[in-house]
């Protein structure tokens, strides 16, 4: 994109998009975003501390500190909105005038207008940066104190003064960190849409261009049931009356019914359109493309998927196997860690909300099998659905 085509992000545009993802349960309360702003300010401080402590080994500093600035910006936006203000109006007070390219004097404020034209390179934290972050934390702390003392309700202009001070400190801290707030804002918008989209647009299937015999089945029925053999109970699976896979036990010191875990792989296939394990079970490796066959459908990919399933299961046991959770409820950190697990594989660009759908559907089927000990699992990739029904 040429410089003529590039349009700088305005604060007003960011505010409009950011507020679409405000999922707070009480849209009139300022407490939730205040806690978030306080926490994200602490997270920026934490990133600096990590970089100072592990200067050579902490390679995620640049990306993480930019993300934390974006999160702080989001909470600041919501605090302003719930206080009856708009962050764009607050930002306009930080600059005297921003002449538009067409010569008009009422151009909307851009994030670029809040910072120097030439930003320093992002390196290790400087003493000035540390000082500025502490000032930012102090400004946020004063806002929290005013909120607790009901001064914001008794004297509304106080909120404007506090938000102006916080935004000024945030800009100065970003300047010292070498972070453009525009980059932080763009990254934040991408993250919120990745996790809590206004509209869910399903991506094309990863094997859309594969030869038909090598595509994951768009519809498939698998029967899963227990059977006792030699005094021991195993889980078996069959498709079209043909046994598939190995007979399974929990492989654990304490029984937890993980023997039914293949239903997670079927959920990944149905919803994500990705599952090296399912490909292996049904002999659907994409052998016509040797590189994909080895890198995307090979043993390492199946181990990654098995590892993800096991790790998520450990988290799920702490949350009643995700019973009662709705889309948007799964921990964000868990979904972000999954993306780290699959980095470099074809599924690493799939949105986090889609991963959540696959996980929730997989555990819904798992809970059914855990209760009934048998069931007929229906994979419907066209509808992005995995369902289970009783098996007599």
C-alpha cells in the first residue's frame, strides 16, 4: 500500500470499534473497566520488570509491551464511555490543532498526531521510561481513589481532568518505550476481533484445494462405545461398521474418562477443519503434496494436537469440563497459549473464537459420552458442528 493510500487511524475510529467489543455485564458501572485499566497498567510495568530481569532471554518484550499499551488504551476508552465522555474528545485536548490534508481545521485527531513524527527504536527499558510508567500508575491510582470516594459523581469535571492526565502519561510512556499508540491500537482491535468479533466470518477450509480423496470428510458418523475384554474396559470406535483407531483406556493413575478424548479431535475437524489425528485415523494424509504430508499431516503435527487436547483437558477439569460455559467465556490466556502451540502449522491463523467453538463443542460431546458411556458422533464440517446422540 502506498503512502497516498494509507490512512492513519483516528482516535474516534478506534473508539467506535473498541466499544463494540465491550462485553461488561453492567454497562453503566465504571468499576470493571477501572479494574482493567489498573491491571493493564501493572502489566506494562511487569513487562519492563521481566525485560530488566531477563534482558537477554526475554525475546517477547517488544510484542508484549505493545499489546499491553493497546489493552490499557481499550480500558481507558471504556472508562471514558461509561463516564459519559469520549476518548477522542480527551485526545483533542492534548493537541492544539491538527490541520487536515484538505486544509480544513476540523480534522479528526489521529494517534500519530499525539506522538513525535520520528519514534525511537524499541530497546531495553530506560530509567526515563520507568519513571514515566510509575507516573502513569500514579495517575490511574488517583482515578481509582476518586471513584471510590464518589468524587466523580459529585464533581463530573474531575473525570475529564483525570482521564486527560492518564492519556498524557500514556502517550509519554509510549514515546519513551518507542511504541506508537497507533500500532498498539491496531493490534488491540485485531485481538478483540480475533476473540470477540462483532460478526463471525468462518474462514475457508484449510484443505479446500486438496484432492477430494485427501480432504477431511465434510460429513461423517462415528460410533463410540465401551466394551469389556479380559476383565478390562476399553473404548472402541467404528465407522460404517469398521473399527477405527486403537482401543483406548484413560492411561492415568486415576480414572478420568480421557478414553473418550478422540471426540476432541473430531470437534477440531468439524469446526476448525484441522485435525492431523483425524487424518491419521481415516488415512487421509495429503500424500499428493510431500511437503504438506510431512510438515502438516506428519507425526509431529499429530503429537502437537494430542498435546493440545491433553493440556486443555487439564484446564477443563478445573472448570467442571466447561459445563455451562458459553462462547466468549473461555479464558483468553488459554486460547492464546493454544496459538503458541500451533505456531508454524497451517491452523495458526485460525481465529481464537473458532478455537473456542471447537473446544466447547468437543467438551459438550465428551460430557455426553462420560455420562452415557456410548454415543453416535456426527461430524458436519459444512455447518461447523459436532453433535452426539444416543447409541442403543
